[in-house]
């Protein structure tokens, strides 16, 4: 069976690998001359999430810096979450993309670079992995994604006090609906980023994160991130079976904008079920829908708060020693894993003294 995958980013490549492993004829189209360039996304991923995709690429070859935790600024209240062992890694995103394409090709997929698809599909089975402004989605009249964040980011010389800790800045006056961040790549280099939910200005958010550290203006690169999944991510359209994956589908953590881990896992399902759109939609939502929904609810709550509300939230979390809880049970990708009996025990211990 033949499948045409549009977009050779990580999700397109993972879908191609899985389809090829299942003995299908795979054509992968990429509009750029090489995958992974331009590099638009941050390279911070959870260790657990990377381990889950280890059958597709050796993430250890792409590590730039281990991350042990985060200082989360609720305006002026700081919650510090840290573990002794790394919880995540800063990786080179472009080389990850390129290694995944090479893996797809080695599995038998055919890669066509400099090929912009505008309706000239070479199969009736199509997987759209072509980003948040997906041509595949618009061509087949999928309902538009309802909410985006626009982000600005750049790698800047910066001496981190602790190069193994990420800094996250929550403030709806400075970063409306989203956040600012500093991700250390070494002792002397870090990725700075800031975002805002449309229609707020990401440029203003970018100036605000630089002012936060008294840094001169640096020209950033920009990107749009879907922070809400599409209601429908697959359909039968006449003779075509059409699936959307990754940013095209909105399979992204609304809290952070991270899409590789969830998108990659959903792409692995797409590579097996591209001929059965309803089953694909059902399967990825059963597996990953609850966690994506939890991210969405947290994001909705945070963006609804004034800065005074965020400060009060930070104080309450610190009073409940939530930094200790998250240091033990925190999960960057799967918040539902944190919602077991241990959270009830922690709350009772800190409110009532029950051990």
C-alpha cells in the first residue's frame, strides 16, 4: 500500500519509518532542501519522552546539556523543582530531524526535497505532517486550529548561575497567555524565548524577557505554535484517506508548546493506521488525549489569572511544599501520572500533618 507523507520533520519521519517497517511504499515530501533547517523549535525534551522514541533515533548522540529541573517564576514567587539525576536534555534539534530522515530512508522511504505540495499528491493515502499552517489540512477542509501562541527565541551568550536548571517566567502582563524561558546550553550560552497567545504581541514579550536580565536587543527567530488540538485529525475525503500529525493536528502540550514527544508518538500510530482514519483518531486520543487535555486545562487556568493571581498561586504552591512533591513525582509530559494516591497523601501531610 502506498502512502504520501507531507513534511519531513520529526513527525513525518517517524510516520514514514513505521509505515516502511510495515512493508508499505512510502514517499516523503519536504519543501526545504534539507530537513531540520531552519531550526524553529526549542531542543528541550524530557528524558522519559526521549526514551519512548529511542527505537527511532539515539537521542544520546544529540545531547547538548543535561537538565535537572526548573525555577518557575510566578511573577515574583519562585518554585524550584530539582532532581539529582537529569529529568531532561537540551538536544540539537536540527541533527535530530536529520537523523530521523536518514532512518526513514534507510527503512525504505523515498525522500523528495525542494518539493512543495499543493494538491499534487502521489497517493490516496496522505499524512499531513506539514506544521501548524498545514496545507494538507486546508486542502482537505479540516476545521482550523482555534488557538495559537507566537514565540520568539534566540541563543545568546549568557552566564547561567546554574546551567542545569531552566528558568520559566509566568506573567500575563509580560507574556500574555504564555511565558518566557531561559534554557541553558552551557555555562556561558542559553536559549532565551518568549511567547504570547494571539492576538497579543510576541515582539513585546521578547523585549520583556531581555529586559528581565538586562540584556541588549538580539534579533530572534519566530514561530507559531498550536496550543489546541483540532477537533478532527483524520477523515475520508472522497477517495482519499487523510491523517494529520504533530503540529498539523495540534498534538502539542498547551503549557509549553512542546510537540515532539506527543507528536512523535501519534505519528507512530499514523504510520500503521493511515488507511483507517477513524481508528487513528480514536487510538491517539485514547492513549494521549487525557494528558493533552490536562495540559490544556492548566494552560487555560494560568492564562486566566492576573499577575496578582499568579503571585497568590505561587505562594499557595510553596506553602504546600509542591516543589518537594514535583521534585519527586513531577512529569514533564504526562501530568496524569502525577495524580495518584501520592498527591492526596502529600496534601494531607502539609495541611493536616498526616504522615
